[in-house]
């Protein structure tokens, strides 16, 4: 859903003292804070290296908000408005949605890898058993994560269909589901780190076996999937390295702090006269 539109001439006239030459403005849909309606105005200006973005907040009478405490709360609301409802924003949860084709292919590839690892285990390659078990568990975690992402997006879409005004009471149920999905990423990392030593061993064994299967396309394809998956597992472990020693509660706090930092940065970008 595109929650921003071009501001009216009347609004531009009211905020003209906050604007500069060669800027582009857009205004959000209304959101509710303590019984009053507000909107966010985004002001952008392109230069050679980047696009600079700043914000204003206006009330239902299109007066610019000056109260710093109210601006902080409106920054928080507009941030989560982007997270849950603005599909044009890089913050939006729809960015994590995968098509059915991609989801099915991802699961099918891991199932193929699991079967191939089972064959290796039957050839007395002990490391393959551990990695196979990790892969089977990984499949279940990915399915759960996909379900959470679909659920939070579906609930956000339902709010839109009902025409509900965005407010604090909407953030909590959506954030709780979103958080559950995020925590599954930590589950995946803690699972994958258990096989950190075995990934390179399995990759090395499979790479050697490929040399003797030059003309067997089916086997080479299955070995290639194993090699790619081992690298994928290693990348995920590295990505979450800082979080691996965290408890779930600590990781929750880490995620919340990350959001709070982004909201604080948004507050700093509020334009003054």
C-alpha cells in the first residue's frame, strides 16, 4: 500500500517557510495519537551522491508540530507505519515475503540436500549425519518463519481493508508476530553454528567426489547443491555471529534497540524553520 501522496497546494502554502528550492514533498495518510490525527510530510532533495530526507509533522488543521515530545511519538508511529503498511519503504515487512515458487524451491532444495547427505552417511561419512539432521531442522524453522511473515502481512492487510486508522493499538499485535519471526532467525543461527566444523569437511569430501562424477549430471547436481548449502550455512552463521551468545530475551532487547535507534535518527531529521 502506498501511504504517501502529493501534498495539496493549500498544505504547501502553509509549510512554505520550512521548504527550500528543488525539493520534493509527499504527505502520509493520517495516523492517530492521543485522540488527534496527524500526518508526516517527507521532504527529499537529490544531490550527486544521495537523496537527503527530512520530515515535518502536521496536525489535522495542517499546522506544523513544534512540541518535541509529540514529535518523538509521531516519529515512532510513522516509523512503524512504514514497517507494517508502506510497501514502498525499504523498512516494510513485505520485503521479507517470498513467492510460493521461491518458498517451494527453497524447501525442495534443502530436502534434496538432506537426501544426498543421507547417502553420504550410509557411505560412513559421519559428518554427513550431523549436517543432515541440522538441515531437516532448518527446513522446519524456515517453514515457521515463512508462516510468521505471511501472518503479519495478512493481518496488516486486514487492517487496511477495514479502513482502520493507524495507531498505537495496531502496532502491538503486529509487532508481536513480527518479533516471533525475527526470533526464528536466531533459532536458525544457533542451530547452524552446531555444524560449523562439519560444513567445510562435508564440502571438501563432496568436492573430491565430484572429480570422479564428471559425466553424471544428476550426481553432480546433487553435490553442487550440497556445496552451495554449506556455504549458505556458513554465511548465516557469520551474519549472526554477534547474536549467537545472546539469550532470546537479550536478542529481543537488541532488536528493540535497533528500532529505537532508527526512530531516534528519524527524530534528528525533523526539519525546523
